[in-house]
C-alpha cells in the first residue's frame, strides 16, 4: 500500500480516535475495519491524538496572525510532548523531515552533531576561530536537539545551550570565523576554550 499525505491532521486524528473512516485522497479511504497500523506507528498516532486535544492550549502562545497562517496539515508538538514521543519516533522507519523544499527520512542519533572549531593563525600576528558545520544546523530550541540534513541529534540541556550560545556569536548568515586579537588570546584560552572543550560531546575543537 502506498503512502498518502494527510491534508487535515486534526480531522484524521479525530477519525482514528473515534474509529471512523477517514478520506485521505480521492482514491483511498482509511477504514479501521480494513486497515491497521504497525505497533510503533499506532503508539505515535495515539500520542498525536493527545497532542491534538491539547492544541488549543498550545496555540494560545501564538498571535492570531500566526495562527491564521497554520495550515490544516500541521500539528505542533510541544517540548513536553516531544519527550514522550521521541523514544517511539526513534523506533519508527517512516518519519520524514521536511525543511523548506527538501524532504528526507529522519535518523535520530545520540552521537555528537558534525560541528568543528579550529583556532588558527590570522593576519598581523592575530588569530581567528573558524567553525565548520554550524550554518547547516537547525536548532530546535526547547527540544534540546539539532537537525542536520535529515539527522536529528539529541543533546542534554547544557550541551545544547552551549552550542546555541556559539550559534548566536556566529549569527550573521554564512559567517564561519571570528577574529581574535593577539592580546585577547590569553583570555580566550583561559575562558572560552575550556567551555568549548566541555562541549566536546557536541563538537570537535582543534588548535592548529
């Protein structure tokens, strides 16, 4: 059986919860008497049903203008619900990440995300801190996760906050380095480098 996009998530989840048929396309109608879900997908659906029931409370944090722009095929997952949903999502092989115009299967990883820091010689006896991989990251603030090209990396709250602070330093689009004056190097070595090294579970730091 092929896959079918759900154009109205709330209606579909209500139908599943009520064990009613639900029209997914002009050629396919979900019928609970004829169709069933795999164990993990069934658990995920029931989690989403609970999330949909709490949707009105969650949407209170958005302005009316933002709410009007939310399409019917979108269901927000709060950070609290994400904690319970994530273990099941990791066991499913049918989760797709959609970002802008790109789609790819999601892989949930516990390993460090691919970001590297390099302290290199600069001009006039100064130095520069070069970062590689930061611009490709989508920071899921509140969820303590970052997404990179179809991979979602889960971090503990401290590692996430440290990496997010670095992201704010390199907040200009496509900025990959910052200059460090020669006289600033001792302070950088004493205060910044230890913090980056403490964040070693989520990055690689190298002095050239």
